[in-house]
């Protein structure tokens, strides 16, 4: 593909290298080869414009950057939003993509929802994949990408690779960072979903309104015209209800088809939910019919995620009966209320990724109906992240648990003791155990028959992040593995 043709197809002109063949796209100057289009973006700590000369010296034929950037020796494709321009230029280069693509945004539930959507599609006979926190997941396994929403080059490359492998259906997580930084532009997105909104990432976005606005780029810009929006609707008097109502308005103003899901929804209505030993019975209303679904997952928020997944499948042409039948055969998502072990005294140990106040409260609420004794919660808060959520996480843990142990999560570049102290401001009476392994071991040793242990915050993660910048280290740490070891369960043995 010639640079001139590619640029013209996106409304840009070039004067220097128009007849040169584009060989690739890069946002890291170290990955530039002859024929590359280089994206030079301003970041929080690094300014990509500083590396324009190095990229051109390595063979870049065009640089996508702000109009005021200095580009000498290559074509300058100037745009006030260079990230968006770069994505739109890159998409035709990497195409074709899978036929059906859907995206999920929200504070909590994105990972579970995209993975459940993938599973439902697979059970319907489609070759499907999910992209997000767990990496790129297909029926054959997962490959990590390192971010919930990977950079635009990795994202488009992954989609293109999946299409070449015969994957026709993809669900991906659209994080607020990814949406704000235009990491999702280009491929046609048939439907988008909004799960919920609660406090998170205010260190980046500043305010809840700005955070929500970033999420709403999914409905405002990314979902294709004539596409669909699936919105989870719960208690409209709660904060989530306010944001859900606003999300519906965004979708309607755009002209998207809206399918609401949940207790107060008109699309897929959740009429009743009855917790069971290892799952729950759902009574659902859809298109005038009342259905019973035996969902093999515990917790109200798991039910909400499952129904949003069903909504995405239905919004993209799925069969109703087959879709709801598939809900009864969903498999647990790694690190999302995953039962890791049962202690010698008979107490189950669950691992969950909850790392916001609302998510922690939801995980605790999900386990409470299954607890005849005490609910023991182990958690911490991540460093170099929104500090304002730490005390509220402590409040949420104390409110729903009988015993709380505050420990380290991923301290990153902060002093772990300072992080714990901020959490403990909202968790008066909790125990403080700095070492995470020791904290898990203490919780398991305390647990008796009828108790449940919840280890929250890291979920599927395989390491503990310590340090910042070049001093960053990732120490091997797997909550599931550690819980099994502390419970005396041999690795490889199932319970």
C-alpha cells in the first residue's frame, strides 16, 4: 500500500514520500524500520515528539504528530488529535478484521463480560476471541498483551491476526484510558456495552464526569452508525443508576439501538435471583417470555455480567433460545470469584480481582449468602493509583466482612506502609499484615467450617509490582497458587 493512497483515503495529503510503500506502523521509535509510519504522541512522562529524528533516521517515511511538531526528512501528517489520526491510518493497513466486533466499557465487569460473550459465541458454533485484561483469549488459550486495552498497533495487529486464523467474532475491553487515547479506533464495532461506573482512575481523569465522558466515547464515536448499545440497568436511585441512565441517553442521541439489561430493564429483565450452593437461579423476561436460567456462577454482579454478555450476542444477531441456554454452561473467568481451594476445615477460599470500593462490596455481597459462619476478607490497594479510593475500600470491606486483613497489593513506587495506613483510615479494627503471603496464610488458618475466605485485589495476576520506572520489579505472586499452598492443596489437584 502506497503512503499517498493510504493518506488520501483518510483525508490527508503527503508531498514527499507518497509513492513509498508503507511497511508498518510504530509508536516506539525502536521498532521503526524502512517504510514505517511513526506515531509521535505526548504522554504523561514521555513525549514521542522527542524521538522523531531517531524514527526518521531508522527509516520512517511519515510521522503522525501535532501540527506544531518539527518533522524534517519525512512527511508530516499533522492533526490536533494525532493518536486518532494514527489509528485511522493504521486500520486500513492491518485490515481485514473479524466480521463481528463488540466492545465493553465500565468500571467493573469488563473482563468477565467479554470472556462470557466469547464463550456464548463459541457454544453457538462461532470461532470467537476476547481481548482484555486476560490477554487475547481463544478456545486454545490466552496470550498476554500487558494492558486491558493494548496500544493501537498491538490491538489492530491482534485483530488482524485473529481474522487470519479464522476468528469471526471478537469481544474486547474498552478501558477509559484506551478510549481517551484512541486505542480502539478503526475496526467496525457492531455493539458496545456499559456495565457500571464507580470511582476509579481519578488520578488520570480528575473527575467522575471526565471519567464517564471517556467511557462514553464508546457510544459517541466508536460503535458504528446503526450499531447497538447494551446498558446494564439496576437501582436507578443509586449512583450506578444515574450513570446508566446517562449512558442510555448518549446511545439514543447517537441513534444506536438500545438494549437495557437488569432488574429495571425493558430489554432483558431480571425478575428474580435465587442463590444456590455453586450458582444461582435466574428468572428472566425477554420479548414477552419468562425464562429460567441456572447460572453456574455465584453473585449478583456475575448475573449482571452474564446478562450483558447475552445482550451483546443478541444485539449482533444471536438466537435467543440458544443464547440463554448457553448461560447455564458458562465457565468461571480466572480471578473473578474463582474458588481456589477448600481448607482442611472445609472453608472455601475465593480469589477476586476487586480493586475498587464498589467491586469489593459486590464481591463480598456475592459471597455472603453462601456463608453460614464468618466472611474473612484479605485485600490491599495498588500504589501509584487513585489514592481517594483507599479509605472507601476499607469501609466497604469492614461493612460486609466479619474479619478484615489489610495487606500489600502492588505497591509500585509508593511506600507500602503509607498505602496500608490510608486503607486503614476506613477500616478501623482491621488487622494489618504487610506480607501478602502471610496475610493469606493467617486468613486460611483462622477459617473454620462455615466460613469463607475472600482474597481480593489481584485476581488472575501472576506477579506483585514493586518500584517505579527503571527500578520496577515484578515479583512472582499468584493469589490462587498461594491460597492453594496455604490450604495444603497439592498443585494440579482439583477440589
